């Protein structure tokens, strides 16, 4: 019995000492952005990105092993993601990503970026082929139709979104208006995507190769 108690105590200490994995922890901020990672991180990275931007998708895929797999995971850095919405297909992707809520936003956003080469041309072809029908729909119905036609809804479901939840998100006109307003309220320095700020200062680094050393210099590990 004593041996069992000692083993249980050792196991408890090991579990208690395990570091927090911040990589899939997200919270919705009052400014409409999602913060992924430790809110008290020493290095605060802010990104303005579009789901239809090829450079943004490339950054998300290339940076993920280090940025999310190490820097954010460890709690030394956080990522505040702002949506810069470029078109209706982009907005459809934004709705699906945000529909996942804090528990699933990081995972779903990554999945959308990773599959951009598939869903973006499908969405563009669907929107062009069905323009008359889409123009006759209310905005929520139009976005949902594009998300279905592009395969974005399927990405959401594959990452845990229930059909009933998707329906609610696309029907929420007030939230759509808030998301669009947040996109339009971007700082004047943000003229392209992706754009980055490190601890409040604009970073002259449009890609991961140039951004990584700046993050490390600021203290990200």
C-alpha cells in the first residue's frame, strides 16, 4: 500500500510539473481578433491576414512548426489574428473559422489556410457559375452557399463543427457586421497581407524567413 501511495505521489508531481501547451488555446478579444496562446506572453505578435491571400497561407503553413509548435506552445509568444477581408469568399472562410469558437478556432483556421489551394479555386468557380442565384440570396445565405460550394463547410465539419452550429453562424447578421467593421478598422500602416506587429511595432517582415529572427530577438523561444 505504501509503495502504491509513493507511485501515485510521483505521478501527481510529474503531471503537476508538465508545462502548459498554449498552441490551441484561443480567446476572442473585444477588438474582434482572436488571440492564440498565452495572454501574458513576452512576445506579442499581431497578424493581419486574409484567408484568400496566398502569401498568408504560405506563412501559416511554413511558420507553424516553430511559431505554433514551439514559440506559442511554450507560452513565450502569442498570436493575435485580425481578419482583413478582401471579398465574399474570404468572408465565408472567416465565418467558418470563427464559428469554431475559442476551443476550435486555431485548429480550424490552420486547416483553412492549409487547404487553400483546394477550396479557393472551387469557391471562385462556384461563385462565378452561380452568380444570378447567389445575388438573389440574403448575405447569410450567399455566404453559406459559397462555403458549401468551396468545401469550407466540409473543413469546418472535419474539425468538429456541427451542422446546426454552422447554420447559426451564417444566420448571425449582427456578428457578420461586427467582423466586417473590425476588418475596416485596421491601422493605416496595414496596406497588404500578411502584415505583422511585434510588441506594438510594425515589423518589416512579410514572410517567415524574415519574421522568425525578429521574434527570437524579442525573446520568443
